[in-house]
């Protein structure tokens, strides 16, 4: 077996994880600056102030990519480096950094794949409600327009969002990621406004009339029951609803999964953030789907304990790690078969759309 000739081998990063220089070049404050500087939020108090120092080591890092033989490089643009307060005139010094990055990639025959949002929301927008506020979707589309106007001639692959489930549920439901909220209703609202931002951004980029490839990246995990019991099967169905169908259904079918909305509505969540026409905008056709896959969600039924820092606790489910088999250094199960399972499900249940595996492990 061999991979096809047009298969792209590459690597991926995120701006806050590598850039550093958080106070340089006109960059504003992001929610991850605030979160990581809050005592007790991050292990050992680590922050992204220096990180990999990519901002200062750009040429050196580009040479390393060339030495590795990369064909593609997926990176994210830091919104607060382009619009320090989340709106208004662009910071040209910030845009120039990404222009240099893209130029350096093309000079080395490396395909640039640009992610527009990898979780570093400008703090000024968070202060007005962040992704729980519909305004943020509109500001996101404006920011996307700024970046697209600057780089669309040099970048052919555009990803609107990276892992909206993580931004929504780890950041707003569990509180273990920025901005650190612990409210399932807030996570649902953030989910919708992230997806609406995706749709508005797609409209803005499509209006340019070029042939660039536009998509979105989801982290998808097949849901499996831990035990052969009806309770565990129901728990796995709810987990699949939150982790997968809550994003796949609106993107490909123009609807939210009724069972998940009914579940949270029955627990008092206000779902009025969905307005007429929103789902039509969210379900605008994409040119490709990015999939981040690491492991299956194997779960068992458990008493609902919202806000305990455990994924899916508010669904009455608890993740379990299968005892047999290899595990990563983070304790995650090594389950490559789950990627095949997810890829086939996308093709069979949603759309035969081109797919990039934008992260895996």
C-alpha cells in the first residue's frame, strides 16, 4: 500500500502555543493570557509569554520545516495580534508577521494551511461576553475579512475554527480551558456562536469570488459504551450527541440534534440564542473538513455532576480508559481504528467531502 501522489504530509501548530512575544508588535491580550496568569489554572503556572519563541525564531523554524521535508504547514493566526481589541483597524505589524511566515513557506515549497481561530479570543471581546455573546460571531467575520484580504492571494487553504467543541465545553462548560467558565448553558451558547461565526466567515471569504479551499476543523471521537448495558449505551449516545452530532448536524444538515437540545432544555438551559436563518448560514457548503482524532470516547453511565471538571459529567456519563492496550504519555488510549471508524461515518452519514486529518495522535 502507498499513499496517493497528491497526499499532503505536514505538521500543525497554534499561535499561543508557539509564538511568544505576547507584548510585542502591537499584539493585544487574549483570553489565554488572562487564564494562564490566573493562579491555579495552569500546571506550574506556565504561560505562553515565550513558548517556542517562534515570533523571533521565524526563519530558523522555517528552515527546520524544510529540513524535515514538510509538504504542508498548518498554523493559526492570533486574532489579538491582528486586531488587539477584537475589532477596528488592523495592526499592520501583526499582519506583516504572517506575511513573512507565508512568504517563507512558499519559498520553501511548503503549502500554507491557515487556521483563523485556535482559541485565542481577544480579552476585550471576552469582557463583553465572549462567545456567549452573538456580537462575537460578527466581530469574528470582520477579523476574518481583514486576514483574508491580506493573505488570500498567497494562501489557498483556510480553516475557520479549530475544535469548537474544545473552545465551548472545555472553556465554558468545564472551566479547564480559557475563559474558565463552568456552565453548560454557556457552552451551548458558545457552540452556536462559534458555528455562526464560521458561517459568517465563510460568507465573507466566498464573496471574494476566488477558488481558495475553505473548511473547518472538528475534533471527533466515536462514542462507545464501556459495558454492554442499556444505561451505558444511552450514555454513549448522549456523549456522541454533544461531542460529534452537535457540530456535524448543523454543518451538514442545517439542524441541531433534537435529543441534545431537549436534554439541556429540560435542565433549564435557555436555547433562544438560535435565531431564524442561523442554521442556513452555518450549513453553507465547505470545500473540505478537517478532522482532529486522538481516541474514542469510551464512557459509562454515572450520576450527573456538573462542574466537576470531568468531560460529559453533565450528561450523566463518565469517560473510562480501557485497561488493555497501549497508552500515550498523557494516558490516552492508542486506538487508530477509531479514525477509520470516524472517516467512514462522515462519508456514509454526512457527506463525501474531502478530508484533511489536521491533527492525530
